[in-house]
């Protein structure tokens, strides 16, 4: 992981803290992602928390957005791949 210089951030009145963009990019933190906040003495450690289902959903949304395909197109492609694989393994058309 790339390192970055320390930075200063301000905690807002509602307890919100903005993590600078460069640090979010280096740490692969995305909007809406959960983090674990661990108090260590007089310091605080913030680490990404992977929520399996939420993380999978976020990644699927990102793939859909980046590919420019619709969900229907992706599902149709999966159906076609499944048919091809079935034919390759069993040598016959599926029902």
C-alpha cells in the first residue's frame, strides 16, 4: 500500500470527519463503505470493514456502471454462457 503524508481534518458538529480524497484513494475507501473505528490509547485507527453482501452488491453495481450494460444484458449473457457450458460438458442441448 502506498503511504501518504499526515493531514489535518476537522470533526464537524455532528461528529462527521471527512477523509481526504488522496487517503481514500490510497486506502480504496468508497462512498457508503463501512469502516471500523478502533480507539488505541489517545489515537484512533480507521480501517475498511468488508461487509460481504453489501460489498458484493457494491462491486456488481460498479461492474454494471463501468461496462455500460444493463442488468438484462448481463443476465442474458450469463444464460448464453450457461447453455454453452452445458453443451460442452454434456454434449447435448439443455432442456
